[in-house]
């Protein structure tokens, strides 16, 4: 199976420094010298498309631009790239979400993927009018996905659940193809929802041993439901011609972290309700420089100023390719990557790492696969 790579659209702004945000922390103002305009995001998207990335993730939250609207506009400037749109089930009705997805598929030529984000921070959820606690939000997500899935199958849906109720819901036009649903979560209830409803389970970039445990956990839950899932990982990347150059870039980013900002962000993240965020914080253990490489070529420095995914693959192109192979051996087939700035880092990875994986038969450019299928 050929590995699949996705890039990231920084709808909270981009920079040559780390731009933070997420999980209850605001996007850091320092260094946001590239506003998330449609023109700039389209430039990143076109680069990712040319280099061979399959899709691009867009985040969701009060700290960034809306993912649905932004990707709809950017899609007009690309031809093949898919959009992994992050959205929160509690903010829109399931029938409307199913309809939006069907419309997106028709208007984009089938280029929508959905990243379901239940919402880890009650304070931010309440700002949007959602007053459920975390476990209740996950149970609502399960009901939401049940409704959406049945609508996409062409069924007429009646459901009177604990949190959601629809009567005689149906779609006039079905999505073609049905978009894959991606989902992440480290709490027990998150695992139950993933096992029952999603196509691909995403984990943040933890060391391989911890990722292996998480894959085994989700795989077992899915098997009990008679289902098989794909697995993906969310990482940043700093790859260069030599290891020394890559680590010099990581240290340059680290030097740009203002001590007060780090302290403020860490205090905010420590209040997070997210189990995944707690695991991210535990990796860097307070941020001592000599403890940030938590596994060969796996650096936890990004998590000092950014909520959510806080680790990066750092090293030469060969080293980064080896780490990708290590995760792949555990069962990871999809990689959702990013780097600062996102335009330039896409080229470093696309021109440095992907050809090495291609030479080993682990990756093919999507256009090459399409050519092979039609020849």
C-alpha cells in the first residue's frame, strides 16, 4: 500500500516562526507576517498538489478562519488536492452537515475529506453556545455520525437520541463519493466513537511505542464492532539536506520562543480537558532544551507554544524517511504534516523526502497512480 501524505493550510496565519493557537490558547501574534488570505493559502495548496500530497488539513476553532468557507474558496484554485475539513458536530445540525458535504463533493469534484473534532475545551465550546461536558460531546458525536452516515446511504432517518433528534430526514442528492471521515481522541469514549463510526483514526505525533499502544487499542475496539480502520499521524516536519542543517533550523525556531509566551501558553494548555493535549504536554516535561528530542528525530519543541500537535520530525531527508518507515511499520499509512513556513517547508519535504520513499517503493505521486490505473 502506497503511503498517503497530507499537508496543512495555516488558516491562523503563517510565518518563519512558530504560530501557535488551539486548545484554549489564542494564536500568538508574534511573527504572523503572512495573513491567511485566499491567495496565500492557494499558493500553499497548489504547491502541495504539485509535490504529490493527497490532501490538506484545515483546523477549526475561534483562533483561525472557518474551514468550510476557506477550503471552498481555495478549491477553485486547485485541481486534484483534497481538503480535510475540520469541523465540530455540535455547531451544525447533522442533516445540514450531510447536505454541505454532498454539495462540496459535487462542486469540487469529490475532493472533500472530513476531520471530526468533538471539541476538547468546554470554555471555547460555550462561546459557541455549546454547554455539554466533554463526555456528553463525544456521545453527541456518535449520534451525529450515525445520522450523517445513514443519510449518505440514502436512508430516511428518524432518531430521538440523548442529544440529537431528527424526523424524516433525507438528502435530495447524495455525495459522490461519500467523503472519508477522520477522527482523533485519546479518552475511552473517543475510542468507542472511532471504532463504530470513522474511516481513519488520527493520533498526534507521540513516540512509536505509545503510537503502537494506541493503534492496538483502537484496532481491538474496531474489531469488536466488525470494522477495520486506517491509521494516520499528525506531525510537523523540519527536513534538510543534512541533519545539522535541520537541527539548526529547529534551534532557530526555539530561539524565537519568548519566555513569557511559553509560560502563558503552557499555563493555558495545563487547564485543557483534552487527554491528547495532556499527553502532548507530558512529552516535553517543561521544555528543557536537552529533553526535547523524545525519540530519535522526534522533537517536542513545537508544543511549547502551540496547542494540539506539538511534535516534529527533525533531521536529514534520509533520517526523516526512516522515521516515517518506523511509524508505517506500526500500521500508520497516512501522514498529516506541516512546517514553518508552510510554503517553503512543503518543498523541503516534497523534494527531499518523498523521492526517497518513492525509490523504496513506499510512495507514488498521485498522478502517477492515476496514469498507471488508466494505462
